[in-house]
C-alpha cells in the first residue's frame, strides 16, 4: 500500500511538472531547478548571477525553504519578482508548489525562471518541477567522496557548479580529484568552477546561461 | 489516504525505535544518532572520537549511506565493529534498519553505539531510531542563517557540534553570531566548537561523552 501511494504521488507530480514545463516553453522561458546541500551557496550564486543577467533578460525567482523567507528577502533587493514557498518542514519542492508559484508571475514578460530548491542533496532528486535543466551547486567543503555517495543527484544534473573553490587548499580538496569523481557518475554534465561570492569567477557560467536563455526565446 | 499511510509509517517506526532503545538501555549502552548535512564532518568526528574513546569503552558504529560503504571502510581500520546500512537512495535511516543492524552486534559487550545517519538536515529529524541522544554536526561553512531555516533538527538536537571552526575567518562567519542563532531555536543543547580534523579540539566533547557513557553503564 505504501509503495502504491508513493507511485500515485509521483505520477501526479510528473503530470503537473510536465504541465509547468509546457507553460514555460510556450512562453519562451528557460526554467532551471537549482539543487544543493544546505549552505552550498545557491542563493549567493543566484544573487550574483541575476545582477548580471537582469541587464539583458527578464527574470523571476521561486524560493523554496522549510520555514523562513530569508532568501526571498535577500533577492527582493535585486528588483526581480520573487515568490517564496515554505514547505513547513518538507524536504523538497514539488511540481504543485511550483505550479501555484507560477500563477503569481506574468509569464509573457519573462525569459528565465530560477527555482531554488530546499537545501537537500537527496529528496529533491525525485521530484520533477517542470524545469528544463537541473543545476547542482556543490561546495568543495563537502569533500571529494560525495559524487559516489549522492550519485542520484550527481547523475541527473545537467550542470554542476563547483563552488567555494577558494577554499580548496585550506580544505585539502583537489579540484582535479573531485571532478574525476564527478565524471565517474556523470560524464556529460557541464561543469563550472566558481567562488559565488566573487563575481568575476561567474563569467563563464553567466555567459553560458545567457546562451541557453536565447535558445528558448 | 497519503496522510494516513504516513501516520502508520511513523507509528510503526516509533514502536521499533522504542524497542531499540529498550535493548540499548537494558544492555547499559548509550546510543547516539549523529545527523548533519553532507560533508559536515560526521565521519571524521567519529573517527577521531573513537580513537580516544575506544581506550576506555567498547564501541560499535552503524553507518548509514545511500549507496557506498566508503565511511564504513574508513572506520573499519579503527578496530571497532561497523555495520553498513545502504538506503539505496533513501533520505534517512529508520528504526527498522537500525534494529536489523543491532542484530549483528553482541550488545552485552558494548558501552556505546554510534549511528551515523544519511547526510541530510531535513528528513532524519522525523525518524526516531531508538537513540538516547541526537547529535547535530554543523559545519560553519553552511552559514549562520541555517538554525532558523532548518529549525526542526536544530530544536531537537541534544548536542550541537559546530565543526570546521578553523574556516570561520576565511568564510566570514562569526561563531558568536552563529551560536546566537542556534540559541534562538534551541536554548538548552550542549554546544561544542571543534575542528574535527584536529584531535586536540575534540577533548571537551570526548570528555563529556565519556561522562554520558558512564551514566548508562
């Protein structure tokens, strides 16, 4: 019975996810789902990416969080529409939550929707939100053994942003070893090495994302 | 229907958890459940704690992981019995898994059982494994805003080990601000500041835990 219910939940979620994706695509919007552990730097990455991208593109953000609206408040200063979803302890966003959030935006006036998922490297992997692309933000402080240990999310990611590279020496983490571990489970994902707090390191990612947005418009 | 199933799962889990706890207590064993985000330093803390504690106490470790046995292999060199539980993508340990693992140990010959949960700051909070104590390992690299954002697990923790304090300056995190944020959601938890890689910083935690073990013997 438990398995059947879980299956029903997933079927429903995927149907709503597909509907979300159709809406995004129809309106020429690229939608990305950003996933990471707590504190890996999702919000900082979003802040410093949209401050560049908003010069050229119309952006909205959906913020997932268990209880607070701290991240939405951080982003609200960036002059882009932000909708906060509080999961009240729930460990991931689902397609229904995103569907409700989309209703708050004027989709015809957007080029990019960024969805910041709940900080969790496990559960968000199971829920299609209707995104076109999964972006995994991975802080090198988490070590080089995690691609194998959290293989599901590493396998799924279209883009892997290795963050906090300025800490690699003090944390004794080799970026080469880490990338080799990533490649064992995901040979094709686009990889960027960044320090999300240092805007100059984000240029490659921002240029690439701008190019992807163009494909959808 | 989904809610009813979830409730049944929880009732069953708690019953098995209580049974596990009775077994630990009856055998004079302290059982602790160690929870953190991925890469916050649980395994390193366990390695460097048991290398001291095993001089005086008989210890066993239950290792939770999604897919690999990397952590169990690390600990196997420490000459304590280790049982690996692979959740096959599951986001937390549950009481039934721990019950099965306990069956592998000779409980009469143990003083401390350490359970290392799956790296996840959300889901493990909902599952009583039968432990006497929840130990939250929190890496300061995760930022000072997480106690409010992941309030459930911060509220539940009996002990909060703030790890990687050597990175506080380079990460621009004030330990005082972080502890103030912790205290807002949990005024009573025992707090230790450590660098799990540096054994000398673990003395306070190890002494305290030794004292707790004595209470159960």
